[in-house]
C-alpha cells in the first residue's frame, strides 16, 4: 500500500511545474491521519490558497477510499488538516491560466482553493476527484439526479 508521500512524489515527477515545497513534511501530516482501515488512492501537491504569488502554503491532497485529506505542516510547530467526506462535498471547479491552474473544492462548510498546479495536471486531478466522489455519493444515497425519483 502506497503512502500519500509516494503518490505526491510521483505526481511532482510527472508534473514538475507544479509549485510545491516540503512535500515529505506535508504528506506526513496526511499519512498520520490515514486510519488503519483506510487506503490512499491518489495524492497531489498544490498551494492551499487562491493567490498565485503566495507560494508558501504548500499542501498535500490525498484521496482515500473514505475521504479527501488536505495536510499542511507548519514550519515551526504544528500542522493543519482538512478532511472532506463525500456527504460534505458539493462541487468541483477547475480553472486554467497562462502558467498554472487552480482546483476549487466546494464543501458544505467551506470553499477550498488549490493553486499553482501545472496546467497538464488539471485533467488528471479533476478525473480522480470526480470519479471518486461520484462513486462514493452512490453509497451515501446522494446523486446529481434532480428528478426526485
């Protein structure tokens, strides 16, 4: 079973223009919070902010078989962790700019911006998150079918 760090490192090798620092430390936050009955399926690195000039907020985003985890290790002491379960997921938005792209994850409680992602990685990330969320929402009895049936 691969760790979030191994997946994020593979991602960075495939998409070297993604702006990301301290991948090992950020992935360690995620790996610490992956439960024993949980498996990491995919991970990538990005800046957890909406400002293309702020390159100091690197995060590792991991999709597990139960949720999405976003981990950021603080430079001195502590860390930040976001956990998004399928029932809290609302929508996903992808934007592409001149050099980099952004992924926006809309949840019931917050709007998460992930920026400075290599443009050629956007389709891969969108596919992984959408495929996972559509499959998981079926298990929660949630769907995008608004017919009321």
